[in-house]
C-alpha cells in the first residue's frame, strides 16, 4: 500500500508520518527538505527561485513514487506530487512569483510525469487554520521559514481546500486545530481510527 500525508507548511506531516510508520510498521518516505539546495534561497527571494524549487520538488517526488511502486512494503509518504502541481506551483504563479513561461513549462513536465503515476491507496489531509500553522512554524524554529508570509499560507490553505473538494480518490480529512497528536495519545488514536475506516489492515 501507498499511504500519503498532505497539508500546509507546519501542519505536522513529518511528525505524523514518523508516528504512523512506527505504529503500523510502515516505511516512511520523507520530503527532501534538509538536503534541498533551493529552499533557503526561495524564502529570501521567491520570484527568483520559485521555478528552480518546484522543479527540484517535482523531480524528488517522482523519484519517490518510482521507489514506492517498485517496493513490496507499505510506504507512508510525506506530501505528494499532486500538491506540488495543484497547490504550490499555481499559487506561486497566481501571486506573480512564477512567470507564465516557467509555469507552463512546469505544467508540461508534471503532465508527462502524472501519466506514470497512480494515486495513493489513501491520502490523509491534515487541515489547519493559519494561526495554528504560524504557531507550529515558529515553535520548530527553522531559520529559513522565519520570512514566510501570512498571505502565502492563506493562499496555500485556499488551494488545499479547492484540491480536496475535487479529489475523487480515497482520502480522509483530519482537523488539527484542536488536537496535539504528537503529545496526546487520544488524539493520535482518533487519526488511526479514521485511517482504519478507509483501508483494510
């Protein structure tokens, strides 16, 4: 099986990915953040580095999907290729931070990749308000995230909502504002129960 976790910056995807991997003995597949050569530059100058960053993520995510398809294990993935193409890239284009020429080039590349991609067995969407995201981002203290704009997070949230309103495959939406699944076992169990309603384990 291929389980994936989706959601805005700072919502807790990586934490939940680790926890679910340990709980179910699933193999985690993480987003390339620490070894991403563009991320720091992007947050300092989004317009200059948006295309480079999105192509890096697209390449990284496609490589992950190939590894998942070739694996006999159940893999839990931290963010999906769909979010890059349907949330982040169009948001950058709409904000004037990616040129139309670069955006069309990006979409052409994604369209080719998408023809080789199957949706996850289950997509888990961690939904959060922007104030909650800001608190989480500040608490984890990544230097390059200090300059993230509130309007950027707001726009991403809007695109996530639009994406999931149209998403036709197996998924579950988890409201995270009033839970702390990392420290509260009851909250974590609420998530596992929702997952177990959606897939056979």
